[in-house]
């Protein structure tokens, strides 16, 4: 055994160190990529906030997309709200045309719309229920296409969310008070 003993040389140490670093690096990358795939759990208030901002914000691109649709299919402008809703909730806002209410007004009046603030009331259901319902107020700023005119306004209503497959989804969106600018 003594005659078969090989001395450890610097090349073996370097090769072994490089191999350990490569294996460690690959393991770290794989572990980090898995954590990025898992989406964070959104609270019902976060989903409600995102929905209210998406449905009431109308930029120039959304106006152009709506004009191009000629009131046929609204899926192109609904791409930001549909994933946040239950199937029944989405069908309901389509039937009531709430999905295009702000956009139609902006097209008609040559405006864009921006959410400047919003408030959610207290949940009317129990804390442990798989549904929540909030009263809301959304403060809006309507800006003319020329950018020379700005008008603040507000929208009020109620929003209800259900827990569906572990995710909060909007099931009901009701408007109780439309912005005054809609009546012009």
C-alpha cells in the first residue's frame, strides 16, 4: 500500500475545487429559479386594488384599441381585468358593460383616465370567510387628448371577491355612483 501511494499535487486540488464550485453554482441557480416560478399569494385588498386600477385607467393605447374594435369584441382591452375575475363575475360585467364604461366615455369625450387614489371600506363578511366585500371610492383624473384640460372626478360602488383555487378573484363589481363627467 505504501508503494502505491500517490502524492496530492496542486492540479488535483484545483480540479476538485472547481468541481465543487460548479456543482454548488448549478444547485443555487436551480433552487433560485424554482422560487421565482411560484407566484406570491395576493391578498384580497391587493387584487381589488389592481382590478380597480386596471378597469378605470384608460390611456391613449386603450382608446385606440377600443376604436379599432368597432364595439365588437372587447377581449383586447379586457386582458388586464379578465385574469383577476371569476368566470361568472367577468360575464356579469360584460352583460352590464362595466368593463368598457370608462373607456367608452374616454373615446366619446376625447379623454384619458387615470386613477389618482382609491379607498376600500371594511370587509362586511367574517375574517375567515372565503369571500370579502368592500365598498370603494376611486378618485379619477380625466385629461383631454390635447393635455390642456384636467378634471378630477370619482366613482363609487362595491366589489366582492371569492377565493377560487387558492386565489382571490373578483366576482362582483357594482357601480353605485358614476363620475359626474359621464353626464356631460
